[in-house]
């Protein structure tokens, strides 16, 4: 039996076309060699088949035969198995080849990978991100939050400008928030930052490490300090649950998974500030922050309806279109969210 092949001697990248004979359990063929005096000689090669490694078939690709001296034969010959000495069938590689050469199996595998990837992104990644956030040192989380805030403050991005809220008003808000934390005795470490942002508009959000930002536009929208404190209490709920870090890790892990699946880095390569500004908390995290805010307001004797009234006003202010602020663009429905705040009443003397 004969078959044609490309011979690589393991030294030169240039292939030589050879005709391989299978005789008495040996591969035999002749290679043309150019001598130093530019004459051509013919070098016979004979190797025992059992000493060679005949690689498994990969789809419609060439068969690779590794010879004992690190040289190689590559051939398009399809019926190589019939020509080789009989060996026990390797059912694993038979199954691999069958899967690679049958379109229906390929389609089933593709659908399975797509469904498994979707399930991993939806259910697996949030769990991994949660435990990764809990295992992250607080100092590292603070560094991440500080760097993100510095990036958002940069003129290049243009997200923030210096706050125009009077210093006295800023002090009143800061003092009122500290008073609420004193009464509840349940506030995490935080740093409140005032910023003006025509791009973001009326909003408040928490970055990793306890860095909270409230915009001038939201302060102007509020009727009193109780409404502002109610919103900041909600953000403290995110800080306490380390939600910003969890969402950041979730976005990063999801991006890595998508890169691994698609091989497309460019579509995921957006900066951390962009990720932070475009993320929305999940229903579970929003509800957790709402519950923290509700309990804090009740304990501190602040009218719980303050959160509801500002949330409705915030939604109404964006009713004409445009991007919605994070507090009202997340999954929970605004009307459903405010029901507990309207029903509850603070029992204070």
C-alpha cells in the first residue's frame, strides 16, 4: 500500500514530497537530499510503524505521523487506518472524530455551549462575584473606589464638575447623614462627595470602598434634607453590601468569559469608569439596599415617605426621555419599590 505525504525533517521548515510504502509493518520512503557540492542523492528511510505516533484524525485536516527522530509526515490520505497494523480501537478518538465530522452533532454542541454560557453568565457569575467581593481586602476595595472617582473627576471624561452647592448646605447634609448613622448605629464607613454633573443629571451612587457621590442636580430636585438623606441611606445600603465591588467583579468576570468564548477583546475593552457608570444593580441588590434604607429611616425617625416622594419626582423629571438614573433604571419597578416606604411609619416621640 502506498500514499503520498509531505516530509519534514525537523530541521528545515521546507517540506519534501515523498511516496510512502507500507511494507512488513514499516513506513519506507526515499528523501532527496542536496549535498554540499549541489549534487542530489536519495536517502532511503525505513521506520517501524509501532515506533511512530499516528495522530488522531481532526475533522478533514491532514493526518500527522510523528517519526522516532522528531521528523514528521503529513498526508491527506483518508484510509490510513486500513493500511496500518490492526490495533484495539480507541473508542474515545473514534467518538471525537465522529463528533467533528457530523453537522448535527456540531449543532447540538453549539446550542449546548450557548445555553451553558448563558446560564453561567446569569446564575454562576453573580455567585462567584459575591464571594470574590467578600474575600477582597477592604484596603484594595478603597483603592479601586478612589481610582474610579479620580477617573470620573478627570476633565478628559467630563463626567463631573466641582459642586456649586453652597458649603453651608453641604455641611447640613453631611451633618444630617452623620446624625442618622449615630441613631441607627449600623452605617458602614463612607465618604460623601458632592459633584455637579450635567451629563449624569440628578443621581446618587456608591463606588467601591464607601465612596458615595451625590449630584447638585439631585439636591436641587429634593424639597428638603429628609429626601436627600433617604436617598443617601439607600446608597449606604449598597456600601454595606459591597454591591459596587460585586457588580464591578461581575462585569469583569462576564467580560473575560465572553472574550474566552468569542475571542473578541475589542468589544469588551471599555474602561472601569464606563463600566461603573453603565452598570445597574440587580433586583436582589436593589431590594437589599431599599430594605436597609427603610429600616434606617424608621430607626432615625425620618419620614419613610421621603424616599418615595423623591423617587417619584426623579422618575417624573426623566419622563421626557433620555437616560434614566441608576436608582430608577434598575430592575425593580419604581411603584412597587415605594409601596413599603409609603406604608411604614416612624414611631418616634
